[in-house]
């Protein structure tokens, strides 16, 4: 029997995906409406898109609680997501597009693969830099601790 909180987790992920898609779709529709000279329609889509971001954030507050998500964890999650995109998701989609003879989709997917790779690499670089910074800080802390210990030993001698 599925635990109800697990079903709710899946529902929150689905709701997050839906609100995120609505956000981007409305921004895209706004762009099209503006290009067609319909400023009123462009604006209502943009205003609503902004609210969809807040709806998506509401779900994320529950899926990735602020108390649990350090910058390092966030980078790790992002690296996993981008790596999944370029190593599993897009290669599979690319294969299907090739089989179906959809050259436009193949070209678009190839661009997405290289962008996802680039994003993963950038996140990795920032994470590694942060790890070095933490290691350096830990060394300074250790030096201070040793220094205090020596002072304490001198007093107690
Ligand atoms: Fe919404
Ligand atoms: Fe990306």
C-alpha cells in the first residue's frame, strides 16, 4: 500500500512541473503576442507567468525545504539534473528523432545536449571552488584551535 505522503510528494512534483511549464509557456505566448502587435495579450500573459513562478516556488518550498538545501546541495542537485539530461534523456530522444527522420528535432536536441553539458560543467566548477574554500577555512579553524590549546596548556602547566 502506497503511503499517502509518498503520493503527495509525487503530486507536488507533478504540480511543480505543471506550474513551471505554464510559466514558460505564457512567457512564450507573450513573446508571440507582442511580435503580432497585441500588447494587451502580451501583458496579461506576462503578469500571469509571474504568478505561476510563485505557485511553483510554493511547491518547491515543500519539495526542497530551505532548511535542508545548502548551496552545495543545490549545486549537487543541479549537476545531477543536467547530467541526466545530456547523458540519458536527450540521447534517448535523439535516437527516436533520428528513427523518425525529424532532422529539426535532432539538431535542436544536439544543441540542448551541449548546453546541458556546459551547465553541468559550470555548476561543477563552482562546487569545486566552494569545496576548496571550505577546506581552506577548516585549516584556519584548525590553526586557531591549536593556538588556543597551546595557550590553555601554558596556563595549566
Ligand atoms: Fe498556477
Ligand atoms: Fe540546463
